[in-house]
């Protein structure tokens, strides 16, 4: 009986274990984690350029024009006054001594004539007194002669002063030339002393000057620097000639004229050995001033030069490796820069 019981118990245990194992086989299996795909990193691309040898040039590009080397700036220098008449127009040719403008005279011309009569009378009286008392040594005769002389001198002084006042109200051209400027004035308009009314230019002697330059640009030039000048002539044909810097803000003459001083501070003047045939006053030109020039230098694009905290350097790609190299820059042009030390011809420079 006990033996039979033990066999039944063993069989029951086997059934329980078999059912448990069968139940485990019915549960869903846990999925295994997938490994990330292996991706080959993309190679970093650098835009490079090789350092080359050649010429480099730093130049100023400016506009310019021809103006007269000899000109007359007509101004009333005595006192100001009201305009009576402008006697010339812009573009008109004038001769030395021609009347340019007049102020209102206020009967000054009449007073000059009256004083001229008084002077002539005084001269006549002196002449008469000289005939009458010239050879006489008596005191009365000499006194009469002295009075006549003083009266003549007084009338002469009055005439000279009135004549000066009269002349100060008239503007005359001091040179032969062409009227290139006339102030826009109407009769009765007031003008100040030393206000420019008319400007006359000599057309036979001209000089080249810059226009529209800044003080910084003009300050870069030096006396004697060469300039290449171009302009379009007849039939739109390009005309070229050379010039040299003859005046800079640094060597401009001192002047109390504020307007002229401001012009000198921003203007370069040039000497032209031979003026192009047919060039006219006011002709606009393009001026290229060569500030620096070297041949056979190592140079790279300006975008290849880097700077940080006072350090100048470039990035060089060599044998697939990137390294930084300290360099000494030289002449800097608009698109390229000279490398004095630190690079050799053929080095591959990484651009920014």
C-alpha cells in the first residue's frame, strides 16, 4: 500500500512539472536589442588654395578732374554791399581788366567826379601860386605857396580815398580766361566782403586734382607717387596717361581761408608732364595711385589670413592633416595679401 502510494505521488509530481514546463513554452519570447548600424563618418571638406608667387599692388582708386592752374577768385575785399549788376555769365571768355560785377554805388561815382574837379582846382591854384611866389623869398609868399601845396595834397588824399571806395565796389578780372563760376545773385542782394562772386580760369595751364576723396584716402598718398589716369575721349575711346602726386594734405600751403583749407585736407594734386591733346577744363577722369608694389612675393587670398588676439596665422593642409602656422603679412591688396614669412610657394592654405 505504501509502495503504491509512493508511485502515485511520483507520477503526480511528474505531471505537475511537465505542465509547468509546457506553460513556459507558451509565453512570448523577449526580443533582443538591435545594435546601431555602423556609419562611416563623412570626410571634412576644406576649401584650399595654394600659395603662389607673383606681383602684388596696393592702389587707391579715386575720381578726378582738370582744373585751372591759374585762376582768379573775384571777391569784394573792402566791404560788403548790395549787388547792382553781374556783368558776365558762366562760360564767357574775358580779358584782364574786364568788369565782372558791381555793387550799388550810392552816388559814389558822382562824388568821385566832384572830388576830381576839386583836385584839379587845387592843382591849378598851386601852379598859379608857384608862378607868383616861387622865386620870392619873403615869408608871406612862401606861406601862400605852402598853403596851396597843402590844399593840393588834401584834395589828392580825398580823391584817392573816394576812388578806392569806388574801385572796391567794382570787380575786374585779373587774368585772361573763361568764367567758370558765377554766384546766383539778383540786383539788391547783399554780399559779404570776401564772398566769391565770380571765378575766372586760365584754360592754357591746367592741373589734375582728385574729387570726392576722404581725408583718410588723401592722407595715404605721398609726394612723387605715380598715378595711372584714364578717361573716355572722343568716340568713347579710352585715353591713358601718367601723372605724379605733387601736393598732399601733409604739404598743403597754410591758409586762413576756411573753404580752401577744407579742400586741401581732402584733395590730392598731380603734375602731368604732358597733357592729352584736346583735354578740357572740368574733364572727369579715373585716377589709380600706386601706393605699394612688389614683384615675386608669396601671396594668398585675403580670406586665407586669420587673426586672433594680435596673432596672424593661416591654416595649412599637409598630408591630410590640418595645422596652424603663424605668418607675417605684408602688402594688403583688395583681394590678396603678401605673406612675408611663414609660408612657401605651393603650400595649401585653408580659406575661411
